């Protein structure tokens, strides 16, 4: 473990390469954190009763700045010691990690609440869109305005 950074927002990124949970955990290393809550979203093989055969994430050019804003707001609203969020874009396969978010806090309740707020706000407010192709050859865009 290590001493925390003075900035609670430790890692924020949107990338087209595979995500690494260990990178997120390492970014949040902190001897003063009694709780670390991690959420990992991965690509599943179905949605809405249909089989998913292909999935692609796209991000608006402002998405990274918006993701950082969301992380800073979560840090301001919750008693956390660290915040991290990384989202994947591009073509993903079933089982690939799509998003990894985590928070640390002195106590577990604060870490749970902050991580829940982080993933929920990210999904609602960061302009990252999911394009799914189904086994019946239909397709769907999720999260577009």
C-alpha cells in the first residue's frame, strides 16, 4: 500500500485497449482506506431476450472530460479517499471488460455508496454509446440522445 495522492481522482480514462482491474486497484492503493468497492462491467451474450453477436462502444469527443467531471462530483459528494473509472471503446467480444470503476473510503458504506453513484452517473451522463448486433440480425444503439 501507499500514501494517497492529495487528489482523490486517481485514474480516469477511455481507451480502445483491454482494461485491467489490477491497474485500477493499484491506482487506489492507500493505507488509510478501510474499504475499496470495485465494479466491473463485462460484455454479456444476451440483452432483452436476444443473443448478442457483436458489440461496439463509441465515445463523443467530450466523453473523457465528462467522465472526469463525474468522478470529481462523486469525490465531492461522498467521503472517499480515491476514485477511478476506465471505460473501453471499440469492438468488444463476449466476456471483455467494458468498464471498471472503484472507490476507496475509510469505511465500507461510503465506498459502496460512492461506487454505486459513480457507475450509475457514468451510465446516465457520459456520452458513450453501445451498438449491439443480435443473433436475429437486428441491431440496437443504447445510450444515444
